[in-house]
């Protein structure tokens, strides 16, 4: 295996020509720098070397597929995961007495069952399935497999895990050990606004309305929609202390030492060090746990779920409903409040029903039913 750029020919695997040929062209050699190894090329070469060493039938198809991902400039993680999963899949097919040419839905189901029996988590099995079906789509495009292979895909339900909030006593321990003005401002803003860490690190001074205690997020990190979030008095105190000592030559609220804005790894390190000092390292909290805590606290304090949806920037209210499921205090409060009204013979205040939200729910229910009929 050489370090030179990778042509889609037998130099990647063996002297045997490939069964198919990628239609794109290899990257041009535009000077000495193009011949230097890069992480993506190294990963591709490593995957191809393993496939070549395996001697598995039709491994050259996987090599061709991986090379296509490489020249499409897909991520290192995608190339590595695809190579690992597909090598495992080819091994399984050989042991199962099958080949890619004779591949059936039953072979894929048997592979999934095998992975589940080894104790692989559901999320990992789902990732394996996704990689396999992406490869099958490639084989269909090449005319090696019939289009029917992409019909009636095997699907595994993703575990419906609830977000994890940090209890109040642990929040108190965490805030007690945070001494740095920058770190305290960062943690309190995450805790009091519900922002994602990527959104907070992208905030610029001009995005903050200090008179309204409001931060404008012009582009959401996941839904690509703008929104406004608000911060509390304790977050404002921490923010003002940070602004008083913060370097003034950067437009970002949290500038990095060598980069315009603080990196995620630096923010993550702040949280990990603070958790360690507070004696909370074993509880596996993360920066995202602060967002979960904000959402749970807001619901427990009586905030309407459709308002929380807007603050969190969720496109689908079902995402926000996860927090309602874990907010026992809210359910308990609402139950006894409603039961007290019933026992006292009070009116049920129908005007409090959000008819607009009810309309959204009905539309979603109708669309789900319609989609279910189509799939059947």
C-alpha cells in the first residue's frame, strides 16, 4: 500500500481487476503537497489494506464503494465506520454461505440478529444497518443487485431514552466550585437559557440585548431556524463579571486563545474539570445535561410545553414532550390542582385550552395515520 493518492484500480487490493469502476476521477496531483498523506487518505488506505488481506470474495466492491466516499469528501468517521461494518458483513456472509450476488433480506436479518446476540447496543446495530443499506444502494446503482433489495428494509426501533437532568443539589455543588468568571458565565448561560453548547459558542456581543436579557440566535444549530432565548438574574451577574475582564478585540462572547471563538473541546474540558472538583465525575453529566436541566426545571415551574418548544428550538413538539414525561413534579401538581377544582365544583376554565396547539396535534395525528396507510 502506497501513500500516493488512491486510484480506483487494483493497487488498492490486488492484481485482480475490479468488477465495477467508479466513474469519478482521482484528485489531481497539483504539486508536492498533494502527495502528502492526510487523515482521510490514511483511513481509506487502512480499510482497503484490511479488505485486501481478508481475501474475502467481492471485497473489491467494498473498496470501490469506499473510494467513492473518499472522493466525495465524506468524513473520516463515515469512511472508517463503513469499512469496518462492511468487512464484518462480508465475513458473516461467507460463514452464512452467501455472497453479495445472492444477497437476500434474510441474510441481512441474520446479520442483525448475530450482532444483537453479541450484546451490541441497539444504536450501534442501527448504525450497522444504515451502513449496509447505503452499500446496497450503491450495488443497486451498479446493477449488481435488483432495486427490490431497497424495499421493505429491516428496521430497528431506536431506544426511547429520556434526557437526563442534573438534580438541584448537584447543580449547587457544581456552581460552588466554578471560580473563573468566564466558566461561570458559560455554565450559567447554558443552564438558564437551554442553549446548545454550539449555539452559545457562536454568540457574538451584538447578538445580546442587555436591556431585555435576551440573546438572539440567528441560526439554530440543528433546525437552522432563528430564535430568541432569555437569561436569568444570576446569569446576568455572571455575564457582566465576564464582560468586565473579557478581551475586547473579539466579536464573540467567548473568544478562543488561538481561534475566533472558544472550541467545543475547551468548553467540554471546563465542564469535566468542574465536575471533578465538585466530586460529580462518576455521574456522567455533560454540557448537554445543562440544557436538559433547564427544560425540566421550566416544566416543573409551570411553563407551557409549546413555549418551551420555542425556547429550545425544537421543530417537533414530540421532542419537547420527552421532558414532560420525566417531569413528575408537574404531573403531580397538575393532578392535585385539577382534582381540587373538581372537588370544589369550580369551572374547568375551557378558555385555557390552546386551540392552535390542538389543531397542530390533530394535523399530526391525521398525517401519521395517512402515512401508516401508505406504508401498508
